[in-house]
């Protein structure tokens, strides 16, 4: 620091005890890049997200007037003695976008207004002002699908059982079952013979039963509301469940409804969402629909060739955002992609792009594992982006495991030594080189180059996948060896997941895919539910206390009356993300006083749900159904996670490992049945990756065939066989680059994975 330059006050944390933190005190330097690392569950997120970022956001809210504060969610102060030096903080986490089908990559990156402006000014023939090119505005949306690109309707054959009469319940939807309100509306309309099966109705009667619209009744039963009009069953369902959006309903009812709804591409706009005038307006022969449907990399090349003085500033803005998307490895995305379909890692990178052009400085940016889902080649671009934010005078705090990100940090904080109760303490503060030279778990693993599997296990045969063409795959063939571990690699968007999780199981259905698809249940479900042992735990409490098992469910009698078993109160903020605050009544425990007062071996149901798998397995050691399932959770690297943690708080990798534990704990499982895993090490510390590798070795030793889609070089190095797809993403990928052993892949010039594996296994990687 030069003479006379003012000293920059660091971020000071004194006595932090949030979650598992053990009275942590530290000073975090400002205006540099600091990485917080440590094994999964060590307390990194508790320190950075739940203490530093949370207190900063709370203080910002407190700076508003009383009138505004009364309308903001009341955020509790984190458990910390004192903090100082906080600045305005932006948290960029891996939560998926909450937007519906009207939110796309273009709207999420603020590109949509610029594109509409350009077409409204120079598109020929012009459709009108900017709103005329928006599928979210009546002047631009397709009138048939109302800007959704798809049309939804009720499947009559699935909905109606023609063999049943009204009294027997002919509608296969529980919201219309006999005796309920909606059933009474047609049962007491006075229009139908309630004892006659629907198959015997005349065409006019069936049309009336299904499609009547606000029909005034001449002679209804006395039980029919006097002033009401009659709607047919399908008319009623369209009005309630399609046109107005789905009302709040249980997960079971939602699944039931999903089976009754058909979805088709809009016959008028063919999925383009826009009306004919907007689709007909073109620049150099391409419409805004064409622009939105191009991969970012191709659109950037097109925009470079487009010039017009009337829209020069808008085109410049478009180029800047497209460049930012390319810089974070998202060149394969199209702008019309629905934002809710992005993975957590993709969503996080889109959020980063939104901040790159900000004129704000001296901001604290907090990133939660930004390398998730990225190939080592993509991480170089991520690192450049983090440095760019830092060099604009901002403070960058990153929760991260990846060696490439740790290596470029100006400052490193390592927490541990273990997870949960065994963590929460600072093990190291200093430079990344100092961490490697230290004696922490993280430092030792970073200092050691990876070791390649030099003696690949012999397969017991193979299966061939031929002419693969899902998404961007170009029609190649590949062999999958049986009885060994195969890693499928490539940069993000190269087509590896399309190959392994779509084409492979399509051609060979015996391969069971354990992917990262959203688990149903959200806040209402937990790991015990996914494993199928929640009822057994409740029954054990019921037997010990004499209370009905439903008292030990936060979805039934045991629910806290204030938060209804959610543990938090959610405040909806219109077009912004919802904000949740812990429930004051139950303190976030989710249960009412009766449930909390009942104990098994001195523990309440809330105590059990807050415990780790190993602790709960010990509590229920006499019940092998419970303890065995939880031991698989431990073996899949989730030993740090409380068994009652809500599913909506888990990362994609955590959900997948939980699904893997469920699959492996199934007593009906054939040990030799092949399994496909999609990036199972997402969000894992190298030490935890080694745990997963040990599990893979055990499974292969039992005869299981494993196919793992992976970016993590620790897994690739220990594979028996590698299938590398690429060489790039989107249209630049989808080709078979390499198949063979990891040792033969090392240093392969045309393979980005081969180069990354060479760097990770070379002795120089340690230093």
C-alpha cells in the first residue's frame, strides 16, 4: 500500500457460533479474492453465507425507513458476538431460478429488452414498438398459446371412466370424487341420471357433462347453489387448473393432475410464442425467434456482422452480455431456454453475468461453489471472471473446493478439521501456497498430484451404443465395458449427459439412471422420506410414547400451527425471489409442543431429525431397515448432513447421492445391475471425493457396472475406462473424442479433458 493511501478496514468477525461454528473469529481482507474451503459440512457456508452475508443483508434492510422495514422480511441476527467492516453484499448462490415458463435466459440476463428494441427499430416489416416483440405482452404474444409456446388441455380418456355412473365417481381426479364440493355441482344439477353409466349417455348428454359453460339451470336439486351456473367437468378443470394457474395443492394431487394433462406445441406459432407480425419481422432474413433459438456462440458471431447506427448502443450491449455468457462457459445455451430448466451451476453463472456490467464498486460478492458443473477448461474462464470483479474494487468471497479456484485466491481460509460437530474451527489462514505446505486435510490433498489407475480392471464384456443423436450428439458409436467403472467426460454442454443418461438407457434399459432430476416434496420432504424409512422412525416413537405416529410428522398432527410444519415463514415479494425467515413459534423445529415433548431414549423427534446418519443409525441399531439405509447414506459421502434437512436445501450432487443411497439400500437390488450417475461429486471436497471413489471400488468389486458422468479429475483418474465427448460445447461438441484408459488419455492434445488430466497428475500440479 502506497504512502498516504487510506487503510482498508477488513471484514471483522468475532465469536461466530452460527450452526456448527465454534466461536470463530477472523479478519477477512477487502478488495481481494478470498476462498473459504474445508470438507463438506465443515462450516464454510455457515461462516460466509449464514453469518457474513446474512448480517450484511440484515443491516441493509435496517437502513430503510420504518415504513419500508415493516414490509420487508424480518431477518434474525446470526449467532455472532460482533461484526465490523461489512459492505453491501450480493449473494450469488446455486438456487435455481424460481421463474415460470415466461422466464428465459434472455429475460434472466436482461438481453430480451435489447433484442426487442433492435427488432422494433430495424426489423422489416416492423411489428411495432418493443412490446410487439415480447411473448409476455398481449401485443406480441401468440393469441393461441398466450405466449407460452405450448397448449395444455385435459385428456378426456384419462379423466373419465365410462363404466361408472355419477354416484360411483366417473371422474378419475380426487378433487371430483363422490361427496366433495365439485362432485356435488354436477350430481345435483338435475341434468343427469346419476345411476346411469357414462358409456350409456347420449352424445348431447356427454357434451353437457364435459363441456357445458356457465349454463343456467331450470330445475336443479335443492342442494345446488341457487345463483350458480353449471360448468361441465372439463370446462371447470380448464378454468381452475389451466387458465388461472394451479391452486395450492398437495404433492399427491399435483401428481394426479399431471397424469390428466396433455401438453402440445402450439399449432399456430409452433413453439415460437410470438404472433405472426413479430415472427414476420426480420433482420437480414432472420426473425427475433431465429436469434433467440441460436446458441449464444453462434448468435455472437451473427451480431458481430450486424451494424446499424440507429441501434448501435443496443447492439453493443447485446455483444457485451453475449461475451459474458461465453466467458462463463455458457456459449451452448440458447436465449429462449426457460430459466427454470437451468441447473444450479448454470443459474449461478447467469446471475454472475448480470453483475458484470454493474457500475457499483466496493461491493462484497459472495459465491457458493461456482465451479459446480464446470469442466477444468471452463473453470479458467470462471477464474478470469472472478478476477475481473475483484479488479473493479470489489471484495470476492468464494466457498469452494476446486483446486483451480483455490490456486488463484489471494487469501485462503480453511475450516474443519471434520464435518458437523467435528468441524467449525479455522485450520488455516494465508496464501494458497501456504495451504499446500500446511498440514490440514485440504492442504495435503492439494499438494499431492493425482495418481492414475495403472491397472484397469478387466471387463466381463461390453454393450454397444450406436448412432447416438440426442440433442447435439452427432451419431457416433461407443462401447460400454461391463463390470468396471467408466467415466464419461467433456466440457459443459458437450453432450456427455445426453449420451450417458438419455441414449445409453434408451438403447439398453437395464442401465438404471440416478440423475439430478428434482426430487418431489421440496420443503415437505427430507432424506428419511426419500430413503423410505420416515414411517419406521415415526412408528418407533409411537411405540415408545403411546402417541399416534402422525404426531411425529410435521406434515400431519405434529406440525407447528404457526408455520404449518415448514420451519419458516415465507414472504412473497412479487417478481423478486421469495424470502424465508425462521418460525418464531417453533424456532425452526417444525413441530408443535406435543410432538416435541414426547421422547424416545431421551430424544425428541426434532433431535433425531437434527442428527447425522451415523447418529440416527446408532439410535435405531435394533432396526436394520433404518440403520442399514443410513449406513449407505454415510458411504455415499453424506455423513455430515442432518437426516431431517429439507430436500429443497440440497444441491444437485447431494440429491443424487441421496438417490444413490436409496437405490443401493433397496433389498431387491441386483448387485450386478448397471448404474449411470450424473456428476455425483458436485459440491464435494477432495477428501469426500475419495470416499465416493472407495464406494465405487466396492460396488465394482461386487460386480456392478458403473457409468459416471464427471468433471472431477479425481474420479476420472481412478476410472477403468474413459469416454470423452467434445471437443467443445453445443454445435462444437457432440463427437467422440476418445475412448480408452485414463493413462492413454493423458496429454491428448485434441481433448480438453486429456490436458486437464495431465495437469492434475503432473508433479508440478502440487506446487
